[in-house]
């Protein structure tokens, strides 16, 4: 197996040539963001695809592009108009950064033309910038996502914790050496496709892989062991109560802070601590316990219990002020405004 401290000597273009030949015949060529000279579509797709599968992104991409067909449309839009078109995709900081960066590009009147200029924008790191250079601008750019890391780790038999700084530095050097100066856009799409359809995390299709004959992991029967990851820590669980405060056939919704969990979206009020005392202070005494759900985020599980309250007119203003900014909305109005998936689960009786 290859030590991560040493970059393999890649003296020919055999890898990229075989990969490109496979891509021409078996790769995906009909994804809606695979268009020439449209860095905006590539940009939106790359942000949506971060930690999200293609099949999920396909459910959102077209609708998002119909509403915001150009970077000017997105950059000049109010966040409250953008949020509903991202609701359900998760990782909402991605959307906020995309919206902020689109505003910068719209104001300048042109897209960045260098790797460094792309990286200056909110939410864009070296990998996304490399994708935008190659897939969006058809220039040289190096891309690194989970698919690329998995393909290269297995093909070269790279040992070591794949999340460590030493491993990441080494595999970036390898990726740069393998990426051809010409057709970098096809190459990057090809290696992503290979990882997404053949060299998958589970149930690999090695017999159909164009790299099988030279793959170090396949030769040593270690395909499922690479790339190596540190031992998974137990995911903590948190509890909270969700308040379904009803008045005149509408529920009270609270807009979450722009930073943090569900940033900028509308949520039913959530209480995580001093629950009984808080409810007492708000005059919410006689509630009906409703649905319980378990919602999983990247770093924790959230066990949410809904409690339903019907309030009187004299409580309305006090609750609005306590949870401000708020809005009384029906389910339909709330969904149109943009709510997290967990709230949809709670309302799906």
C-alpha cells in the first residue's frame, strides 16, 4: 500500500486517458448543470451537491433555476424569497453563502476568472473553486470531493486517516498531477461519475471499472477498507419541545437567526432548556402532547416533542414579542415561506 507521505510517481497519462474513454461511453451527460459557458448553473449545482446526493439535488435544481435564472436574479433577491427554494435541502449556511456571494458577483457584473477570485467569495473553497474553473469556465481546475477521494485512495492504495491534514495535502498533490491540462472539465466530471456510479462507498461494481487492472485496493481485496476513516464517535442526542401555538386557525412561526441551525427559515418555536418554567412564564399551561420525531443533523440527533396550545386573544401580543420575529401562518403559508424538514415531519399527521 502507498504511504501518504509519498506522492506516487505518475509518469504517463494512462489514468486520465482511460477514464476519459470510459466517460465518453458510460458517463452521465444529461445532468441539467452540464452546460457549456454557464458558470452560474455549475456554481449553484456545486453548492447544492455538497453533502447531498445528485438524486436529491435534481428535485430542487430546476425549480431554483426557474425562480433565479441568473446570478443577478439571485444576488438582488431578498433572503426571504430565496429561503423557500432551499427549504428541505439542509445545510442552510450553503444557501446563505451562495446568496451573499451572488450579490457580490451581481454587483461586479462579471464572474471571477481565477481560482483566487472564486475563493474570495463566501462559501467557496479550493475544491468548489477548482470545479468552477474547470466545469464552469472550461479552464484547468482541480476538484476534490468524496467521490474523487475514494477513487484515488482505492486506485493508489493510500493508507492513513483520510481526514488528516497529511492525507488531504498528499491526495491534493496527486489529484493535481493526474488532472490533464486540457479537457479538465471532462476529466473532473468523469472521476466524479466513476465514484458515484462504479467506485461507490458500498456495493461497488469493480468488474465494470476501467481502472480495475491497476487498482491497488482491488488487487489486495481491500476495496471496502479504503479510504480509511477514524473510528466513529457516538452521535449525541438532544431533546427539545416544539410549541404548536394556535390562534384563529393559524400557528405561530418564528424566524430563526440568520446564523446557526436552520438559519433564516421559519420554525415553530423550540425550547431546549427550563421547559416547564418557560411555559409557565408564557402562560402556556394546558397543552396537548402531540407527535414525537427524531431528526438527525451532522453532529447530533434531535428528539422533538410537539405540544399543542390554543391561546386567547390577550396572549397573542405577548407571545409574538417573546418569540420575535414571528408570523401567524397556516401550514400552506408556512411551507411557502420556507420551513425545515423537521417542521414538515411534525405537521404531517
